[in-house]
C-alpha cells in the first residue's frame, strides 16, 4: 500500500490549537485553586498539551495499515519497553504488532520565558534514549524483527527569546561553527537534523508555534510533513511484512 499522510493535513492545526488551549486551561485552573506553580509550570503540569500531536500520529499509523489495538498511547496500556543501558523506558507512543516492536516515538515541548534551563537536558535525553533503544535492538532485546521506526517530535514556542541569538562559553576548545550566534530555535533544529543524519532517529521534527495558534517549520529536513511522510512510508512497508 502507498503511504498515506492525510491525518497530518487534517489534524495538525487542531493539534496546535489543543496545545495552547490545554496550557491556558491548566494555568487557569491552578490559579483558581490558588496553587499556581512558579514560572510557566502551571501550564504544563496537566500533562495533556501534546495529546493532539499524539492523536494525529496515531491516526497516521492506523491509516497506513496498523490495527487500532496495536498503536499504544498513554491511557490505553503500559508503554514500557526494555532498554540496554537501563532496565526499561516509558515511551509516549509505541506500535507493537504480533509481538514485534514496530515504532517508538517521543513527544516533547518547550515554552518560554526561559529556554536555556532545559536545553542541555533535552539534548542528552534525546540522544540517550535513541542509543539505548538502538543498542537494545542490536542485541536482540526485541527479538528477530525489522528495526523499529524511532521518532522525535518537538514543539517549541516561537517568540523573541527563542528566536534571538544566544552566546556560549567554551574556554579550551572552539565549538562547531553552526552554533555561533544560533538561537534556541536554531539549536533545536540542529539537534533534530543531526539526530537523523547520524541515524539515531528515523525522523525528528521541530515545530515552531506562537500562542496565536500559528505554526511553521524551520527547515525541510526537520519539518512535520517530512516526519509524517517518513513514518507513513516505514509503517506502510512494515504492515505488509
């Protein structure tokens, strides 16, 4: 069967709206209870901001030949699978068909006002998760099967602080030139691009969005549409096996 990405066209904008609506509603509820978190944490503690993107990717997978019951997301089942450097890891979306791991996808986001606090943690987490799963696959942890699709889906608020050049300090050795005066948005684009180029992930996307509900990609290689197309192609092929 040919790859089908209609779910991306039909559901992406609604996922963006849901992202901002969920953040606003979570913050309002905590304010009403008088328990608002410091900074912007009150808008993320509900943990449902990314549900629209998860639902979109889930539908895309189903549209490409996988049964509804084989696409696992939060609230439906346990999303824990073994690792290599650690006993287990909990993913945001898994595809498990006939006892075979077909896909594992992580969804992350970051919204201002502070972008520097979590950047290095996000980088280390993304790289570590990929190395852990890929090594586990190599060592036969998931049995004798085709290598699963591994995806990283990142949402970043587009605002002056995320788009402005950022400096860094490296007293002993010169950093790679692509990081010179790169904004946090560009740093995340570089991350996603290199995750794919170094074959740690099959697809990694960076989606920039403003609280008005607008959104855009920063590059073609890390675009949401390319992520959808790569995933659809991989899944449609695996569904025929």
